[in-house]
C-alpha cells in the first residue's frame, strides 16, 4: 500500500528589486531605440504654467479684504428616495457662513422640506413673493428674466449643490427677480422664512450671527465683494476728499509644496556590464522622471488640496445648456475672466467639441503654440490633458485659466537649487548600495499650484462627451 504525501510548500521566489540582466542585454546588442513608454503625454499644463520660485516651501497668496460671506456648494445625503442636507453644509449659505453651532444648524436642516420636480416645472415665478431658500440636491434648474425689450433672457443654469433665494429669509418684502424652471427631473429642499424664524427666535447664537452678517452687508463693497477704496471724481473747487486705504485679508491662504517621490534601483552588475552604447542608469532615470512628471500633472489637476478642479471658485463653475460642449458654453466660460490664456480638456472632450462645432457648421480656428498647430476658440488654444477625469456617466470638465503672477492668474510653484538637482525642482540623490549589490537613488520633485484671484480659473462642469444618436 502506497501512501500519498503532501509536498512541502515551496517558498515564493524573491520579488525582483532592479532591472534584470536579460532585459538589460536588450540595450547592449543590435541596432536599437532608447526604451519607449506609452505613459508619456504632451503635458501641456506643465508647459504652459509659469513656474514661480517658492523659497521656504510655501507660497502665501495675499488678497484684499473681502466681505463676501459665502456662496458655496452644498452636499446632501441620500437614504433611498429621501434626501437630507448635511447640517454643516448649510454654512455655504451666505447668511450662515462661519456659523458653528451644530445643534442650531441641525434644527434648520430638519425644517428643510423635500420637493421632487419634473422637467418643465416652474419652481418660482418672477415677481412673486419670495420667502424660501431652495437647495438643489440633483437635477438642473434654469433661471430666466425679462430683458430690456421684453424678451426672455437666460440668467443662470444651476445644478446639484447650488442654491437660490438665501437672502429672502431676512427680507419680508422680497420678490423673485428671476423665474426658475426645471430643465431635468430632480430634487430640491426648501426652507421657508417662517421655519427659519422659528429657529431664530429660540437660538441666541444664531441671532448674534445674523446681526454680524447684516452689519457686513452694510459695508461698502465693490462688485467682487472687496472692501471699497473710497475716492472722488468729477468734483470742482475745494471738495472734501474721502480717505482711503486697501485693507488685506487677515488670514491669507498658504500653498505648501507637495512632493512626488520614488526610489530607483539599479543592480551594479547591470550598470557595469551592460552600459554601452546606452547608459543603463541614465535610461532608467529618464523613464522614472517621465513617470514622475505625469504624476505631477495628475496631482496639479486632481489633488484635493491644491488641484485645479478642486480650487475653482463656486461662482466660476458653470453648466452646459444642453449637455454637449456647444460654442455658447465656451463663450460663457470665456467671458467670465479677462485674458484667458488657455482651455484645458480631455482629448475625448476636444473630439466632442469638434463634433458639436461641425454639427453647427462652425470651423474652430487654430493657433501656433511653440511650433504646434492646436485647435482654438476665439484665439484661445484648446489643449489636451488626459488627467481630467471622465465620470461613469460619460461627462467631464473643461478648464479655462489666466496664467502668470503679473496677470493675477494661475501659477505653478516649485523650488530650485535642491541638493543633487537633476532638473529644476527635481533632485536625484544617491542612497547607497545594498548587500545585494543594488544601487538606490531617491528621485524627488516638489510642486504645487496657486490661484491668485478667484476669476483666474473657471470650469464648465458635467459636459457630455458621448456622441448623440442621430
């Protein structure tokens, strides 16, 4: 009788830590190319951003004092068909910005009434008494008014997270200055003045906050919410001139440099024996730096702290009128800032822009950019960036920006003069040789981005990429 025995478990082979000799030999025989990689893109953002030296690892953006007290985007939680506003998110309403009493905010949130709407529903009528704030959970709502010549004009297109009617809670005589119509089906939460007053009457902390808010509204401001600089013009004689000074923000934002790092490992045998005609270490380093630069551009777009998509001011976020990227949408994005330097979009988005223009019989122009002919709209180049995400629903975003310190635009931040610097802002530091004869190099790049004033950066959101069926 023969007994079967279970073989002992074999130890897993050690994980390879550096380039093997078989692969290294590919660079040492026959006519050959340098190692290629598909990850490399044009990286237009890194090329177009003006890079500002950032000594000390941080860049402080000083601005004039602003009395604008909130106009942000609100988030909700969903429980089946029931939608609730997150109490702290009510701080995005102008009159509640900076209010920290969570119990009072929760009481206000509990009084918000859910309302589902369908496409075509008129939510509020222009001229009707206004006594509610509307918080849009999802869906799209268009605001229209009457123009100078009696025709209907578009005012704004609001989407999930937006709100309207906030100041009506403090004005008993307020009327709606726009008609709000649902463009799609969706859900909103409504808070009436009566419910708000009920909480206000029982919350001393809220009353004190509203008094402070009302005092801010009485301060003289320019159209950007900045403290006005008093001056006089057109006077004659010995008129009394107003005194003036430009006040600054007390707590300006600081951008700290971020880092992308990796450890490059090269076996000494590879570097010694297979180093001709191509330098193995240099080729490994070149490919590693390319990957780091790709990661750097991804972070400049998507990082939640300093990424451009997360640092667009709420007043600079716009929605498309019909879904696909139409010329009117690009014009809306373009007209909200002076000196727009570039549009940035996913390559598939640029294809969608071309389809929409062709469908309307419009031929977008082209501009020369460093010897490259790139598509443009009204003289502003439309540059590709595959780091801009595409949602599962097939929508993406288009960024528009003004760049440069002198133009109060968007700038890149870096620091040069690093120890063992290989490129500006990128260092390669020797870390030693291990007992396995593997040479290690620490490859680091430091970077960030700053938006100097809010209107330097804008975004067109929820833009449909998919081709429409004919």
